[in-house]
C-alpha cells in the first residue's frame, strides 16, 4: 500500500467552492486503477488548508 499525502491551499473565501468541486473530483480519483481509499481533512489552524490522503495499491498506481 502506498499513501499519497497532499497539502492543498485554497484561496480564502473559496473553501465551499473547493469542497463542492472536490466532491465531483473524488469520483474520478476513486475510479483510477489501484485506488483503495481517500480522506480529505480541513486544517484546524488554517481554514484555507486541506490535507488529502490517498491510498493506492502500488507506487505505479500512484
């Protein structure tokens, strides 16, 4: 299992739009070969920052 970690900084005031767009994008991510799961968390110290964790079967799938 490979864990991909991405820090996503969103323009202040655009958080709701980002979350809406991500709900659509997650369907595409979930359909990729080797996808296992993902989690999107909002940072409590910076409300415009998100942490995306994606689990993949192999490095090649990543």
